[in-house]
């Protein structure tokens, strides 16, 4: 069971270890230092291993937040240097930091110095006119001197003006060959690819060139395709739960959260894709979408949706 309430809008799945690492949506240093720490950082024990992605550009604040996150039990702390939204730029974090490799290195070094869990970074291959391979090489070389060994590369450049965040995930072309070259130039580093991976076949192909693969939107919209990952990549013959069994497990978690006054719709929206591309899958999605937000809605909404498949 995964703690997918409204606190964590989306998850990125990283296929690199047998227990795929889950990444939270980015949380800013300000939200942690001046907001509801428990509301932002608490997660369910079944989620391990889980990483948190931070947004910020002040070394001291990032170090303080990294220590807080380690104390909360996170297994990895990642710095976001890839988000291109205006809001993120105005806060001087995200993809705009690719123009300041020395500052990023200082941020990473500050976090590395105060925690024992891995510190990693997620970036683009470039921004605006800073999109040459030479600049990316310099960025990687500068940051890795901080002691960071794992770089997750979204193999698209980002346009900081003129494109929305959604367009920045789709319009700039994917250039996997750039990530391949980074791995050749920095063989001692762990280079993980992100962007456009929607199947295990694609993931397997990329693992011939790189150390790992991160899957974003597909893992959220069609999560069940990952059930074959352990068998395919790690020869794990453990029994895989059916979609119905997954939903039944999830209902126990939902009941517990309802007793904690968590709103049902904040949980069901994260399982809309459980029956993706299956017969009656659209009916499942529609039933949850239309009923989970009604006043007083409870776990019976999921039970009713499951009856579609019995």
C-alpha cells in the first residue's frame, strides 16, 4: 500500500534496485522550514524506499531541510534542477539553476555534509541558449566535485520562457544520446535517464546504455505495468497481486485514512489508472471520479466500483 494522499501529488518510479525507489513531488525549503512539516513530510512505512525532492537554492537552508528529511526517514534526498515553471524560477530554484553550476555544487556539498543518506540531483540537458553539450559537461563536472554520485537527467532542454511546464515535458525533443555521452565521459557516476519512457521494453533498452531509468507520468497513469518489473529485471518469481487484490489492499488503507479525516477524493484520484486499458476500466474511473467527492463518501465507493469486475 502506498500513501498517495493529496500531500504527494505524483510519484516518479526509479527502476534501479529491486525495490523501486519512489520520489515525492518537489517540496520547497520554505514549505518545510516555515510550514507544516508533518503535513509535508509524513509518509506511510510501506512506501520505503522513498526519496524526497527538494526545491531551493540556499545551501544553508537546503542542508537544514536535508537533515530534517533524514530524520523523517527518507532514503534519499534529491535536488530539483529541472522544473521550468515561472513560480519555480521566481523562487530561484528548478531548471534556472543550470545556469549557476557553482551555486548548485555549493548546495549539494552543504547537504552531503550533514546527512548519511544519498544526495542526488535531477536536471535537464540544458536551458534556453545554454544548451550545448559543453555546458552540460561543465555543469556535471562542477557539481560532481561536491561528492554527489547520482545524476538523473531528463533528456530534454527546458525553455524558461515561452513554454508552459506541460509543453516543456513534450515539445523540446528527447536527446537520449546526450545522456549516453555523459555516461561515457563520467563512467564513475551513476547516470539515470528520465523522459518518454512508457514501457518495460523501453526501460530495458536504456539499461544497455545507462545505470537506471526513472518513469514519471506512465507510472502514475498506468501503474500496474510495473508489476512485471521485478520478474523481468531481477528474476523475482513472487506472486503478483491482481488489480482487484491491489484495490482490496488499498481499501484497508483508505479506511484507516478516513478515520484520520483524510478526504476520500484525495486518495481515489491516485488509483484512477489501476484498470488502465482494461475492459470496464473507463467505468471504474468514472465511478470513482463521480462519487468519491460527494459529501460523506467512504470506502463503499471503491467497493461499488470493484463490483464492475466481478
